[in-house]
């Protein structure tokens, strides 16, 4: 089993990129792979409760559905601590399955063989 | 004759895989699913998906304006990891 690490930097500023990140993550899970979405920069908002309500990119399922399915199927959502802190985002505001992490967590995953894809 | 049929319409990419995953879950090991797909990319995507999951893409048949892809469910499905990592909370 491989580990697919998808990096998303976007929130409402580009819902398509955010949606594609979770779509790829869901396909990885549905293909028997381990999957993590690493949210950085504005992308950290995607892991906060209620933020995705009403957001849907053309041709994609609603972003909230994509995120919910990803978490429900065992996908990990890592929220960049360095990006969450200046935005006032805390662990208590995050959707289930999301976790604030630091760079070392992502670096460890990469060192251990995770393959990354960025949107 | 396949054990089950899925009309995927024009869906592709993630939605196509999601539909196939749901349909395959209803089958017993060794049974087959016939997928009717109107998006040409379905062939290369489902072939890749089968390689990763252990299922076998038995045939791909062009029929008029769509493809019929027959997938045989693996004897032992590669399990999806449902583990959730709970690491320490870090901050810069």
C-alpha cells in the first residue's frame, strides 16, 4: 500500500482546487491506498466546521461532501499549524478527522515514502 | 454474462471510481461487474484502479458510443486503511 499526500493551499479563493484535492484523496482511498490531505495557507479553512457549506465547484460534488467522505473512509486531514495559528483557527473548530500538525509530521511522511501531489 | 451491471453514464474520474467501488462491494469474490461507460478515459482509469486493488479488468468492448468494461472481483480484496493517525499538535 502506498501513501498519497495531497497538498491543498486553497479555500473559497479557489474551490475547484480544494475540491480536486479531496477528490484525488477519495480515489486513493477507494484504490486501497493510504491518503492524507495536507491543508496549508488558505486551505486550512476547508477543515473548519461550516466553512464548506454551499461551496461547490463546477463539475464536482459539494466540497463538504468530498471532505466528509474522505474523513469517513479513513483519510487523514492535516492542518498546517503555522497557517492555522495566524488565522485564529484552533483544533476545536476543525471537522472530525482533521488534526493540526507541524511541518515535522509532513516531513516524516515524505521521508517514509509518501508521494505528494499539490493543487 | 456479468453478475451485475453498472451504467456509469458520462461520469469519469472520482465519481466513476466511486460508483464502481459501490457496485463491486455488492459482489462476492470472483463475480463480475459490467460497467457501461461513455467517457473514453474510463478505460485507462479503471485499468489503473484494478492494478491497485487486485481486481481484474477482464475485457473492454467498444459498443456504439460507449465502452463496456468487465471487471472480476479479486479473491482477496486489498483492504483500505481506515486507521486515523492522531499525532501531537504542533505549531510553528
